[in-house]
C-alpha cells in the first residue's frame, strides 16, 4: 500500500488515508447558517475518498466573518444546520472537521461574487473590524485595536464555538492562525505593534493563540485539535518557519496534535513564487525543526506527487483545496494513479467504475 492510502492515527481516530480536504470558503451562507450548497459541496468529497473533510473558515462571532456571507458557529441555528452536513461526511467514510476562525482586520469584506473589493461599509451590511493594532490591511478599513476585555471575549467565543462544533458532530477542530486573519495578525510583527503582554516577544505575540488552543482543548477534549499556520509572510521582517515551529511546539504542549502548514495572506506586499508543491518546503522545515506531525498544501494535484511528499518525509498528511474543486473524486483518481487495487477504497455504488 502507498503511504498516501495508509491509515493515519489522528488523536486516537483511524483516518482511512492521508489525502484530505482543506477548508475552502464558499461565501454562500446567510446569517452564518450553512445550506444545501455546503451540504452537497462537502459530502461529495467524502464520496470521492477523502480521509478528512474540513469545512470552511467558520466565524466564532459575527464580526469575525471574512464576508457577510461566511458561515458561523455562534448560535443554535448554525449548529443545527451544520449537524446534517457533518453526519453526511461521516456516513461516507470520512472524518468531518471544521475550521474555527476570526478574520480580524480582514473581516467585513465583499465576497468574490459581489463585483466589489475592499471593506463592506456599515450602511451596506458591514461592521467595524478589530485587530491587535490599529493598522489596516492595504485597501481595507482601519481596524480598532483590541483591548484585553475584547481579547478575553474572543477566547471565550472560540471555546463556545468548539462546544457547538462537537455537538454538531465534528471530530476535527482546526484553529485558523493563518492567511492574515486575526490569530496570524497577532503572531506577526508586521501587524502586531502592541507593547503589552500580547505584543513584542514571540511568546507574547503567541499568547492569544495559545490561550485559544487551551480553551478549545478544554471545551472539546474529545475532538482532534489541529492548528493552521502561515509559515511565512513572504515579506521582510515577517513571520517565518522558525517562529512557526517554536509556537507549534507550545501549542502541542497544550493539546494540538497536527499542524496544517500554509503561507502568506498577511500583507498586500507579499512576494510569492508559486508552482507545484511550492509550500511543501515550509511544511518540511516546520516538521524537521519541531519534530511534530504536519500537513502539506500548495498546488498538489496528483497521487504520485502527493505520495512523493510523504515518502520524502516532508509531511505526514496532504491537504488539498482547488484540486478537489476540479475533481471531487480526487482521492479515487489518486488511488488509480498509484496502482491501488483495493475496491474498498471506492464507495460500493461506484465500484463498477473502478479501472481494472
């Protein structure tokens, strides 16, 4: 058996393979409530062979949404709407996961479908955003710097959302500390200019994330806790893989079991050279430096490519996004590409289409 299709132990849960679905925003919710689009969108990946399916960045408070059309987990209606979606993923053989998030200064923005860019004004349904410091993302409205009471409320909101996520049936909770959103904003010295206990030193800049990891772990001890990092800001003086590895170790001490390594998103002046597997070296560096299990992402589009990443020891798991959108049966195709002949990898309803 290939490594890609070997089981993976995730906090005591056996995942059927190591090709998983990364969170991908759909900008299709109303009042934070997911709908039929989210149900079909996510369940199809489980039918297509994914090991874990992680639902999109889901705000823990209304003002934490990237756009007014983002999903949430701050009330009963949202929890109830997520429950059949998690059940559908599980019924198709994958573990259901959800990404808990707060967008910080990158909240209250127009969805990609709106025809607009930048911040949504309050008279059009937007809101005032918050951040570690009153420094705007280029082209967005200036945020309000959080005070300690505001920080405490956000920590509590992550804990409450974790309770709701487990009640809705999610087995995997991913704390979003990447892509320039609130927790990444606290981590990076490019966006965190504070001089209190949440700014300055690495440990201070990591304090909010670590408090949230502890709170989520305590609120949902039965869930597998994952943290997503951007391991580079791709900008001088910014966040990097060495800092990521150090904070990952602290997060692991507090109960996180896997680290999802992506990059970028903090500043508009980032300079990224993309290409097949372009973020894999960051995952490899964090894995080597920390000794912790990581997932790799970034233009991974075939079974042989994903297998090579695992065989090289650069990552423990593969998380893909856009390739699943192009092919919701990516895992079934990858299995064929790798010569896997076990029919149990396929849903019984699809076995007749399995290449012989």
